[in-house]
C-alpha cells in the first residue's frame, strides 16, 4: 500500500526490472528526486551543469538544480556533488528540513 502510493505519486519508480528493492541503500541523486517529488515541487529545466559532476542531461540534474538553487545542497569543497554516493542520515535530514522550510 505505501509503496504503491509513493510509486503512483511519482516519488519512486523502482528499477527497470520492475522490482522495488527496499533493502537497498539510496544515493544522493535518488534522495533528491524523492524529496523534491514528495514536496510537490517542479524541477526546472536545466540550462547548465549544476556541479561539474552533474551534467545537465542526467535524469537527476533537475532535482540537483532545484536543491542547489534553493540552498538545500551545496556540494563538497572541491565543487562536486557526488550523486552516486550513498546518502547518510544527516544529509537526508538536512535535505528534508531544507525542502520543508523552502
């Protein structure tokens, strides 16, 4: 029921093989998509790379862009975002709180 609800709302989509895999960890890009979608925000069209390691054509670039432009994420000191890194609880909490406040 809950998984179906968040899937129907477009918050999660699962994997190409039609599995959900709830025991898997999620990465930073996936987390941003879920939080932005759950907040009902529309991710903008991306005109330029939000970080040097996030190309504007990547599926997650709009979600990274909206969070960067809102000050929710700032990336690392080297100017990267590291979208494939697993997200930790502190990072996720910061994103959720930032989205709620913004």
